[in-house]
C-alpha cells in the first residue's frame, strides 16, 4: 500500500468502478501492484489510463533496446532524486546489461565509465536535456546522426515521461521501497 506524507492511500473500497478497472489494468502489468505515481494518478482514472498506455508504448514498444531505456530512466530519476523510481529501475538496468559500475557512478552523480558508445550517447543527451532543459545544436545533430529523427523524438518524449513520473513522486513524497540506497 502506498504511503506518502501528502496523499492518503486510496483503497479499492474507496475507488469508483472506473478507478477499480484502471487500477486492475495497471496492477496486472506490474505484478499486481498499483504503486508509485500510479497510486497518485488513480484519483483521475482517465488520466491514469492514458499515462499507463503512453508508458507501455515507450517502455515495451520502444525503438530503443530495453537496456538503453533503463539507462535513460536512471539518468532522469537521479537528476530528480526520485528514490522510488531509482529503486524500481536500478535492478532492471543491471538485468538488462548496464554495467554495475555505470549504475553506481550514476547513483553517485559522477561521469560513468562507459564501454559502449550507444550508452555514452544516451547518457550525454539525457543528461544535457535534464540539466539544461534543452539540447545544443551540436548535441541535437549528434543524436540525429546516430539515432535518426524518429528515435530522437522518442528519446525526448521518454525523458519527458520519466520527468513527469519523478516530479509526481517528489511532489507527493512517495518513499522508496524499504532498503533502498539513498540518492
């Protein structure tokens, strides 16, 4: 059950039919758990449903390898110090092949020791985007040259989605799972 200092948990009994249906859809794809930002967004069932569909498209229907999506998520969640999202995605990043020393460096806020050029590119683009809220002409050209226009659009959109997730977690003070490493 979600606990925050700002929003009381919404139990299934307190949900209306639309909320229960969307909660079941979301939880079904997440091991039976309605947690993190979705436990906040469920208060508006249609909003939660639409964000869930966008999230599924960008996570499961991505033009990027899952490893690169998880790297992107780590960069964003580290920037926002979103403990809940970090805890959920650090293990996935490792499982998808991101090196432990890369995950540790991102967690520590230092430049990671990448051995793969595609990981360096994603890290550089997402770091610049999240820190400056833009991409320089040189970075944009580098990204389009390596990824193409469609994947650049997806990279920016996915960065935006996880920024929204991290903001929601931060504003509503959603704690990390117990035992999470402090960011």
